[in-house]
C-alpha cells in the first residue's frame, strides 16, 4: 500500500502509534528541540492527550502555553513524583534531562513511570542533544529518530524568506535563481530548521539575490555549524583531474558515475557511487587524486584525521568517530577522505581494543549510510589494513596507483613546469622522462624544484641539465623500498584495478 503522507506526517503517525500503544518512555536525541516539540504537539492533538513540557529553567508548563503550571516542580525528583500522582495522564516532555539521569533515585522513578502498567496512560519523552541512559532504563526506552526537515519544507522556508525580504522594499520578493534554489536545498539538508532558516536568510538578505555566488559561503557556514571538533577539515576549492596525469581507468570510472552521484534522485536501477580505496606506492598521487575526485563530483571535500579522534578516556574515541561520520552525513553531498587509513585504523592489542571499536563504527556506517557521501580512502601498506575493510563490497572498487610509466612521467613534468610559470614546450621532457625510470610523481616534482634552486644559484634560467642533475642525484623510492613495492604490486595484481 503506497503512503502519500509527507515526511512530517509519517513521523507524526509513527509516534502517535507508540503513544496509543502505551509506550512509557520515548527518547528523542536531537539538537532541534523546536522541531521535536512541534511534532509532539501534533501527536498530542491526534491522540487527544494533554502535552506537558518541563525544563530546569521554566519548570512544568502546558505544551501549548508559556506560563508554568507550578514553579515548585523545578527539581527533577519533585517533578517525577508529581507526574506519578497525576490522574489525567498525558505526554510529558523532559528537556535536557541528561544531568539527572545517572542519579539512582531519578533513574528508578523513570523506570517505574515507564512501566505504564495502570491508568492513567502516560508517555514520558526525553529530548536532548545527547542522551545516555543507564542499562536498566535503556531496556524500557524506545528511541525515536527525528528526521531533519524534508526538501519540501526547506523549499517552502526559502521562498518564505525571499518574500519576507520584500517588506518595506517595494518589491514582490527577492530574486531567486531556481537552479541555485535546488543546490541550496541540497546544502541545507541535515541542519535544524532554525539553522537552515538563518543561513538562507543571510544569503537572501545580503543583496536581495539568491544566486550561485551564495553557495560557497553557505557551505562553509554549514561545516562550521556541524564540525564535531577538530577531526574534520573542509575544502571547497579542490584539485581537478586536468592537474592529475595518467589514471585513465579511474577517470573513466568517475566520469560514468558523476552525474548519478550529483542527482537528487538516482535513475531507476542505479545507486549513487559510495566510495573507492586508493592503494599505491608513496608519492604516486593518492592524496592529489582524492582531492580531484571531489572536484570531478563537484562537491566539497572533508578530510577525516583519524589520529585526531583518539582520546585517552574509554569510549571517547569511538564517540568522536561516530560524531564525525554523522557530521559527514549532514554535510552531504560531499567526499569524505581518510588519508593513510591503515595508520588511523590499524588493529592491534596495544590500545585496549579502541582501534577495533573505531573500525567497527566505520564499517557499520559504510554498510548502513543512505546519504550521498563518497568515501575516498587511501593506503600505502596493505599488510596493515584490516581484512574486513578490504573485503568485496566494502568499496565500489579498489584502484592501484603504480609508479608512472614514461608517458605519464613526461606529463607530470609538464604539469609541474607549468605550475611554476614555465613553458613546458621549452624543455625536453621526453628525455627527462626516460632518465627518471622508477620515480614517483612526488620525486619528479622534487627534481623540478631542486633544478630551480640550482638555476637560481647559478644565476641562470632553469635548463634541462639542472633537472637532469637533480634526477641523477636522487635514489628513488622504487630502489630504496624495492621489496615492499614488489609485494604491494603482487597483492594488487589480482585484487585491484590498475588506475
């Protein structure tokens, strides 16, 4: 049977079913308290139950009124005893109740009220940004996930702001670019309605126009709102594949999927691409490629610093991992880049199991996420990668970035010469490429830079000889690390696609 209800109506129906069924304790973990209260008011009307709201600042009040019922209920235990003694039942909302939940007496009272075994029928609802219940209480609670504002709600809000801008200005409404409107809705997804309204209002009221120029600032502002605290960094202007030599198979793979990833609704039978593992020799452009993926998909790049997640307190590292992944979900569409993932999530017995629990959080998120977050993970050392991370299905594909061949080395040299304002056609890059067998892209860049320093010291312009001397004086990683590179190539031969 099809369901024509709006997302908010569907949530109202779901919660109303629980209230009618006599669910004694509901937990809504959210930062959008106004939206949660609006939903509960609708549920109260539908179920014909009175709604009461308690906070430490205001005491107990009716949900549709501002004045307190009785200021003596500012203490949590007095409040719970009052609820227990009431004979009219109803829905009782306890806002930001976390500081008192660990009190054994409070926890016991909540458990007894949650039983809801005899009339009057009542439902307690805990609302807060973070709610951690002790085990006996957790067993009696029903967690309800409040969905963020849907696209139609965000569109209505933005148009309302555009009309509101006109007050006193003699215009019907602000100028709205329809293409930008859809992009703005994408970028406001995951925010509370209050924050979404503020960002949309700022963009419109700045100059009375909602256009493409508003999007970069809005995306940055959204990141600053959602950043869980230091483990994520945000880049809007990233590399382009025009600046990346070689990798024809990887580029073709992305070209085939970019439009599907950007589409708000994927074509029938096609799921948006979910991510890649980029495996390869150090200095062969994995980080550059991760940045270029974001540029090709046309979305911001989030870099997750797995090392910054670690904390000496038990359970804190895993919590920060979950918060960072949740922030990425809310910042979608985006690329989430985890550089050298084997270092951040290498499993072992020296950290009390923290790495394994963090890996479990990542794997769960990878399997269950529905947001348009493209995961780009890079790795140098396959021996340190947990087997469960590289099994089939974790990533859409595993690409191997090998040392560049002679044609790609020539193109890399051209790119680095042009980046420094030099005309690549004035240099015999083909000869330089032939004399740089086994060099990585990073080592070729170093040769150009070393040549420039030598030329500066000579008081002359950069020449082929300067670069060639730099190449000859360098022992490339392919020589220094010959055995590990051979082992990496051998592993990738049957398990990865050569990029």
